[in-house]
């Protein structure tokens, strides 16, 4: 029996019903159960004591004045027959201060959508109430950072403007309501559809199907152009949509996504999304020679790979990861397993997730050997000659540097620091080896010297005059160089790919002639002679179409797909492409403005394709696409122009690095040379320059059989040339 009923002995503390805390009530009414006829007393509030008599059913209600905006501990007891019970404790926070009015982010208005997401800032933990829309009240919470976002349905009328005066109020946990923030949103069903909002997608993928998700007007049709074929879907009742888009293999795509009203046919502007399909694995990374055996606990591996590729290294004490820079160079610090041969596998993984075959390098870690000489990284390639090597070793040690034009010997200072001036072989790859005199432990540094300026860039044809102020320049230059363009509204630049092609978008002056200056700078810092290009803009000239890829890589495929879009989609437009094996035409989508044209290419030559938009007898200014067709395999590498160095390492037990060098004309200019050690089942890749020279290395020992092939930019591979090491 509770609450001090007769026969229960001592008078028990009252039972108090739960109350809201914090609260803005004042007084606060406490209710509960106690002994019938007893007096309930409450202490700890604003008054010394608040009291009430318990009714015949054992229930009580007492009004307690609270101290304003404060936390209080209320002690609730009951008194009967001169006896007072123990107290029930109750913590209550009084909060009578209303929150500040919410700050509402400006909504899109007018809008044709019948609902919107209202966002803004308010007191953390408060509840947002919105009145004045289609619902009596829409509610949402404010997060711990003071931000809110909630869906609000709007009042609408068919074919008429409707003004929604929204009152946005913040209500805190105590029930205090802020002043209202007023927001006016006009619903206008006559507005065009807004462009769909697209979720994030990968910039590159190896999957042939891309899933596009996003938001648009509920029930709208969603049309997607720019893939292998046009496709469409429909938004659900919340406006969410999902469309599966088939991609053309190994091609850059510009996808155009529009929403269309299913009844009126009114279409939105296009949302654009760029994605590259790529299911071609990178070449195995080239890894510079590593000192072996070594007393170092880790190896700093350097080399070259596909620009932007992730370099994954396994086989050491722990996996290691690096990234190739925009020129393809990488450095990765690889921890080694102590006192054993570490078989390191280097894999390049591109942005689409394709992984190369591994390049395998063996490094023996021997803890009994002294620590190698530490050499600070040096720029490579470089136009500087001689270069300065700096680093640290044992105090007062004498160091030898070999592998340059002449050997160098220096002495470290009392703190072990050293500086060595090393003359490199001019315009060649130098494999510098740094060691203490009398020590077999080497540090290997690979440096390429290059003080030859690249040729000025070659520019593909450009329409002039043109109706477009945004002009895409394309052309060719030394692979790996950077083309800088000045003279436009802002400086612009682009990198030259392995195929020697480049693309640079520039903006020119309106209704005037702009003289652009183009300079190619190689990775060593050498700059070409400038090339000047004059382009006139005229507002009276119809704008040229926009093409997705104005400078595609050379191809050995007989046809090429030219895709793009026009500035303003409408019925009756077509695209004509001239300059291939024959003229090709296709219709322009009246809804998205997209086009896609299959163009037969003239064989084994550069095709400069002129792309124009036709509307009846009217013809736009041209856009240009320059693509080389080449299905002729290169000649096999010339063994007479190729030299193979002497192997290092520990013979065939632990193969050392062997330099393989081709002189001018050894292979096709700008080709990719694959050097395979057939005996050891390992290989490396090297790039040929404009004269067909190349320099690479591969682990080998005397008697190993090397197989050399060259692949041109179009993907044609030569027959193999075999050379035995030690011949």
C-alpha cells in the first residue's frame, strides 16, 4: 500500500506524475497521488511553500510558481496528523525566453513545383513550424549545428499564379515560439521546367552502364542524350528518378539530361554530366632502379605511369600507395621486410578502376649492412646541368657519385651533410649511384636532362569569324608538355597527352579580333617559340555547334562517332560532318539539342572534320574535330640501333637493372616501347621521343632473352625484336 495509507506505517513520499522539462509554464501544475486528506507541500520554487489538499480519491494538484529561466529542484512531501513524509525530488528547468526568429535561406521563387525544400538556421534542437502552404502546418527539426531543412507543399491553382505567404516559426523544447520569419513563394504553373538536379557520378568508369539518379518535377519524363543511345525514364511522386545509360566504349561522353512534362511536352533546360568510359588497363608502371641489397628499412621507389593513376605496392612489410602526378611521375615510400628479399609488385590503377599488370622488383634488405646515403629528391626532367645533390650520411664520410658524365667525390661535414655538383649526360637519362667509399651499399637516383626546347604547338583549324565567344583550341605538341595560351579574356592552359594531342578552351572578346599567343613548355621548363593566332568574333554569325571531344586520340577503327550539342534546341536542325571519307549527317534532338554522327574516316591520314548545323538553307560557323586514322603497325624495333647494358645485382639469383637504350630511328617516333624479359617473365615500358629514341631498364642477368615491341598512338603493335643480354 503506497502513499501512506492507513495501516502502512510511516507516511510515504508522494508519487508525482511526470512533467515536461524544460517548461515555460509558470506556475507549473504538479499532479500526483498521496494520502487522502493529507496536505501536499512543495518547496524549492519561487515561493517558500506551495500546498494543496489531497482529495478523497488520493489525487492532488498543486500550482508551483517557478524561478524564471532557472533550474530548480522541487521537494514534494505530504503532511498528515502532525507527521511529514520524506520528500520526492523533481528537477525542473524553467525557460520562458523565446528563440530568435529563424533565418530562412532564399527559396527559388517563382517556381512551377508544388513543393520545395525550405532550409535555414535556427536555435539548435528547436522544432520548425511552417504555416501558409498547402498543409495546415509543416514541421521539421533543427540539428545540433543549428540548421534545418524541411519539405513544404505549396498552394497551387491550375494556370494561375498563387502567392504562398509562409510563416516560419521556431519552437524550443520548452514550448516557446519565436517571432515568425515571413517568406513569400509564388507558384507559377506556366514557368518552364527547371533543369533536373543530378546526384554525384564518377568522372570515369569501366562499366558500360551508368546509373543516373536525381530530382526533378514529380511525374516528369526524363530524357538522356549523349550516351550510346538515347534513353528515358520517369520521376516518381517525390520527383526522384533513375535512368540507366549505356556508354560508348572507351570514349568521353557529355550527357544531357532534360525533364519533360508528360502532358504539355514542355521541356526543361539540360543538366550536363561528363563521364569517360575506360576499360583499358594502364601500362605497368616503370620503376626506376632500386639499390639492392640495402640496409635501409624502407625503399623510396620512383618512376612513371599513367598520369593520375594510383600506384599500389605490395610485397613489403606493409602495402604502400602513391599517386602519379599530371606528368605521370610518382614516388612511393615502401617499408621493407627485414633480412629477406622483398618481391615488390607495383600496380597502376586508373580513375576508372582498371589495374595494370604488375611490375615486379626484387629488393634485398640486409640489416647487417650500413644505412644507405640519404639523398634529397631532385627535379627530373631538368634543363639544369650540372645539378646539385644534397643529403646526409655518416660524419666526415667520403662519397662517390657515379653514373653522370664524370665521377664525383665529396666529403661530408662533421654533421654528415654533403653537397655534390654532378654533371649529367646531356639530353639523356642518367642513373646516378651514390655510395660511401669502400661500401657496396648504393643509393640510386634517376635524373633525365633535357635542355631542348619543344617545337611551337600546332593548332587545328579554327572558325573565324565565329559567333561563339567560347572557343576550344586543339592541336598537337610534344607529349607531356603544357600549352599555355595568353591574349584571351583570361590565361588558359592544357596538358599534352601521350598521343601528342591537346585541348585548351579560351574566351575571346565580343565583336572584335583577338590575337592569342600559344607557347609549349616541357616538363624540364624549356619553352617553345610563340605561335600567334587571330580569331574574330561576330554576333551576326550563327554559333558553331559544341563537340564533346574536339581532339580524340589517333585510332585504328574505320569510323568515329562525333557527338555534341547545339546552343538552342528546336525542331528542324541537322548536323553535317565533312572531311572524312564521305560526308555524314544526323538530326539534332529537338528536345535536348544533342547529336551523334557516325563518320567514316579517310584511311591512314589526319581527318580534319568540319561540323556545321543546318536549318534549311542556313548554315552555322563550323566546329572542328581533328582525328588521325592509322591501322598500319609500326616496324619492329631496329636491333642495330639498340644497346643493352651490363647487368648488376647477384646474377640470375637476384637480377639487377639493365639499361636498354635505342638511338634515333630505333622505333617509331612517339611510340610506347615494351621491354619484356621473356626468361624472367617481367617487363617495363618506355616512351620514344620525336626521333624514335628511347631509354628504359629491366631486371635481367646474362643470357636472359629480351623481347621488344613498339605500339603507336592508334594502338597498332609491331612484331617483336629479340635481343639476348650479354651478346
